C-alpha cells in the first residue's frame, strides 16, 4: 500500500509493479487507474485518509487475494489532486484471467465502499466535503 | 477515560470520556448536538479495528474512531 | 488496434495510451495485460492472426464502447513470445467506474472467444497448436 | 470460382472451387478427408465478414475463410 501527497506518478507505479512481479509467473495483470474528471467547475479533488484502518482493510484484501492465488496492490493520494491527474491506482496480478477480472471488480468496489478515505471538491481554493457521492461504511449507524 | 476522535469532514476535536462499553460512548455522543447529523451514518473503530457490537468493552486509554461516509478513488 | 512481431513493450503501450487520452476527461482507465506463464515446459507461445477479421471485430467493439461513452484499445503479438513476456494488452477508458469495470470484462472475454488468433506452444523450437485451450468461434460448425 | 482459405493450424493450401452459395462450399469441403476433424468446429467468413447462413450467395472471385478454434491473449 502506497500513499502519496498529491497526484500519483501513474507510469512509474504501473511500471514498478510490473517489474516487481516479473518473476512471479502471473498470467494477468489488471490495474485500475482513477483520474480526476473536470466537472462542476472543480479545480481539484482533495482527500483525507485514516491510514491505520486503511492498512487493516488492505491487509485483509491481501489475504483474500492470496487465498485465490492472486496479489493486490494499491496507491492513493492524500491532499489535493488537480483535474486530469490521478489519485488512485489499484491492481491485481493472478495466474488466471477469470480470477483477475473478478478480483479487480470486487477490490475496486469494496474500496469505494469501505476504504476510510474522505473526498472534497476544491472550488476557488475551498474544500467542500463530497457528501452526495459518499457512502456510509459497512456497519454504520452503530452509535445512533 | 477513552479517547473519541472524529475523522474526515466531521471537523470536531477529539474528546475524552468515561465509558466501559461502546454503549456508553453512544449515550454520551447523542448529547452532542453537532453530531446529530452524523451518528446514523458513521462507522466505528476501536483501536483501529472496525467494530459492529455496542457491547464492545473499552479499557482505559482505548481510542474510539468515528468514521463518516467515505469516497476514495 | 496494434499488432507487433514478438513481445509487447507493455510500459510504452500503457504510457502512450495514457498520454493519448490525457485530455479526454475519462475517470477510469483499466488495462488488461496478458503475460506468458512458464508451464508445461514451454519456451514461448506463438500466435497467428487473421488481421482483416480481427480489425472488423475490434471496429465493432469500438462502436459498442462509444455507445456507452467509452474507448477501447488493444495490442497483440504475432509470432513467438517467450515466457514471462507479454503478448496482449487491452484497455478501456470511461468517464464512469462501473462502465469501465463491466466493459473490460466483456471485452476481454469476447476477445478470448471471438478474436481470430491461433495459439501454439513452443517446445524445443517446435510449434504445437494449443487445441485443448482453443474455443470454436461463435457460429462454428456452419459447414459441417 | 471462389477461393477457400484455411486459417491458423489447419495447414491446408488455399483451393479454388465452383460455388454459388456457402451450401455448395460445405458439400465440396466435406469431400476433403483432411478437413473431417475441422469442419464442425470452424467458423466462416466471406470477404472477411463473419457469416452464419448457408444460403449466403457467392460471386466470382469471393474469398471464403475457414477459421478454426481460437485462443488469443
């Protein structure tokens, strides 16, 4: 798991992960690259991350992937990420195509639902919580 | 005493309270009017492990984290 | 659609596609990289391609992707590709995560089923048709 | 005359035959013993367009391609 201040160097990450797994005899490598779209007049998105819980979430995914013979990786930005730059890269390596296609979908969807990351629109230099696009994590409402 | 911290956009300072279980934390937090809009959509971690049981016991110095709705990526 | 003699330069392809789409305001970029696994004592896989039908297949996929606001790309090797090098890269760019995840799966699976490409194991320099791993294309048996 | 070409691993030389429809091509190819193992699992293209109808009409100079089971990637 890799966290960076600001936008990701997507090519460096893609290439380094490729090299790291060069000898692992995988058959399929599927990265997912998330890039900030220009919309609603935003200048950037900005992110807060709670690293200890993100680490636990990612560790549990590494175990799940390992049980299916696969490897997962992820990188995410902290702070401001301008439009048309990237804030998120995740990836699956697997001997098998089917496992890789299934895992990348499950991994990315669970990431969206349960990774402890908070998103803000940046407009005129101001951070505005993206409440309408945010999802309560599994188990929310426990204290209500 | 346990520490309760509010993550991301909640924008509330960490507080310290007396609590033997998460139930006690819930009771106490419901008294805070600035949390009214948050509690029903927040998840909870104790010492950085996600929890789902109000009966979870707390010990002196434990850290309770309140996690509002997320949107990574 | 890009065809190359021998293994693909995966980093070059990944980075060039990223750059080509830099201004297209996509939100999700999902490449699929297929790499030759060392198994059954093979030295390499080798590929024949019937380019006119592959081109028609790919063109129809570009139309399907366009109808969903997305872009698809692909590169494949012709001839011998040694183990632990890559023979296949495809990719989807889409404004939306869900569309990208669905399309990459459909695109890769339809590629496996219907792209006119024939695979051979290379052992001791000899090409052996991978009959057991090959699938009749849609509509097969018409002349039987 | 139409040209019939055999792709990938079939390993058979292109032949030229008289055929007004794909049905005629099917009849003629069934006479070739080296195609016995292939025909039931091969798809067909006419002038590089995949076809699925035996009644497809053929014209002088058309190209019929026989595509055995595939495995790209």
